[in-house]
């Protein structure tokens, strides 16, 4: 998506230097702007009930997973912000959990199109969850044991099943 491209350009393309085609943005101005645009995009997503099922439009859960992925890209450690703030890591932890649970939902409903992309996103969400729990006591305090177990099991179960599908192995 266009927003994902914006995120990757600003956060990871900066080491190539500024050019006429890709000027270096002011990160302090860009961050609130991209956050606002992401939230507006997400708020504008119609509910599944509002969508015309005769057209091949992605379900809300699929778009929710894309939104969570964008938030992970934005708030996790990156070359521009190698040590995110507590607020950013808290947002990142929430997005990571949402990403995992949404991918599990998509997998159960057989709405995963390219398994390798979703496995990559799921794996990164699992790593991000671990990173946030490890580095931020507030995230540990705000995460119930039940939520942690559910998130961990959802991530590992979908990864296990997805790995079995991608390698052709039968998993029980």
C-alpha cells in the first residue's frame, strides 16, 4: 500500500541519502502526519456488513492486519529511532498483539492469500511482542498472563501450521 511505501522510504531509505526524487522529510513533522493518515485510513474502512460481497473486496480483518503492520513499522525500533519512547513501544506492543490475533482470525477463515508474506508479518509481530515485553516494564504490567498465553499460542500455532503448509508436511 502507499502508506507502507511511505513508512519504508522514510524509516529505511535514509541511508541512501536525499535526492530530488526522494527528498529527506522532516521526521518530527512526518510522524504525526503519517499517524493521522493511518488512523484516518483505518477509520474509513467499512465494516464487513457494509461491503458488497459480490465484489472481491478485502474483509475488514485483512485491512486491520495491514493497519497493525503499518503501526509496527512505524513504532518499533528502526534506523531513524533505534530506541523508541515508552509511548511508542506501548503502541507497538498493542499493534503486535492485534496483528497476531488478526492473522490468526484470517488464517481460521482461510483468507490468507500469500502464506509467506503473512508468516513474515506474524513472525515479526511475535518478535516485537517479545522485544516490548523485555524492554518495557509498563507493557509487562499491562499484559495479563492470560493475554500473554493467548498471544503466544496464537502466534506459535499459526506459524507451526503455516510452516507445515509451505513445506508440504502434514501437521496435526
